[in-house]
C-alpha cells in the first residue's frame, strides 16, 4: 500500500515472474538493459528527458516498430533482432537500440507522403531515383500511404542561393548552365544528379542571377521564333558581337535563354500600335532615311515591340 508522502511522489513498479528456463536465461543475459529500461520509464513518467546517443531511441506515445524503422532507415526485423524482441509490442519509455550501421545519415530530408504521391513523382522532385528511395527507406514495394515518412537522400541546399528551374523540351544541362552562368558539374553537384539526362517538367536548382549594375548591356529573353540574326538586326548590332559577349559557340538559341545586348548612348524607341517611320521621324526631328540607315531597315514596315535606334 502506498502512503501519502507529501512532496515525494510514490511510484509502484510491478514485476512479473518467470516460469521457464528460456525467459530466465534471457533475463540473465540482458538484466542491465531491462534495469535501465525501468529507470528510463520512471524518469519519462515524471517528465524527465534522459540524454541519449545516436544509437538509442526512447519510445513515445503513438510509436510503433514500423514508424521507428522508417525514421531510422532500418527494417522491423533488424530492430527486433537488435533488441531481442519476440513481438511488435512496445511500451512508452522503452529504450530501443538502433543498429549502428543503419543509423540515418546526416545528409537527408524527411518527406511526408501526400495524396497523389508516387515514388516516381517524389524521386523526380528531389532529383533522385525510385531505386534509391526504395533502398534508402528499406521499402518492400513501391506502394505508399498518406502520412508515411520517407527519407530523401542528398544534402539540403540553402534555398536562398538558388532558383528553381523547370526543364522544358530541348533543354540540356549545358544550355541551362550557360544560361545561368554556371557549369554542368555544378548543376550535377547541387542537384545530386548522377547523369546528364533530364526529363520535361523536372525541377532543378540553378544559381540565382545576381543583380548587376548597368555595364553597357541590356538583358534579352529569347522568345519563340527568335534567331541571333533577328535579335542583332533589332538591336542594331551583329551576330558575331552577340556571340562574343554571350560566350556562344554556335547560332543555336533556346526559348527562355538570357542574352546580353550591347547598348550605346543613342536614344531607343519601342514601336507601338499605329506607329510608322514617318511619325517617329517627325517626333524625333529626324528623317525616315536616317532611321532606316541607323536600324539597317530595307523597308518601311515596322512591328509592334520593335526597338529603333533614333
């Protein structure tokens, strides 16, 4: 019988009895672990958190062998073997040994499965493979359940230093690296890619473009139908000049690619609906012939958005 002991809280620890030689032998071989488990359970009951190392885990309310195995990237069978468990039952405060060789690595991300998720979609989003996810999480099948925790291999990237780029048709790592002033090796490294192959819709991290002071260049985003010749003609420059300042070794362009355009101190004008060479020449006190000469025009036709040097 417990007595009223004032500020001291009485706790009764109930022990069972052994009725077979096998259990007695197990107790004899593991009595230290059992004793420590009792002490930890009592401390946990009174709200005291005991320090642990990376190779042990204290069971909390709601835990199961399955959830703990997924957290640490081991199997239920490995946990049971490491802790001499004959069933899947756990007690709050129980201390489990985590197999050292399977303890979770430092470089990982914990992902919670959502409705509609598949291993393929998750692997694509985090630039890994389905096989890696299965191996990393010791999955016996590709089936997932909502709320399931997955460990995603790879180092976490400081997102503030990178933008997300969505791969489009015709993209290559070389083109993307060239557009974002980086290297293919750097893209492979920051995205944990093991191959140069890309898939349409794939998300990859690219270095943020830094805001640069005006260094005598405009920035132009390549659109459908653009060519180096049409861009050079529009901005009163040459194809060779564009290739030189953009470090291009061919005339091929990709939609969304950023180009530096050389500028001068001359005034430029963006053609609007209703404009013609006569009205623009009159507005800037010049002549149609002078506008055509400065802009390498062979006719009087203009297009909305076209940039003219005045």
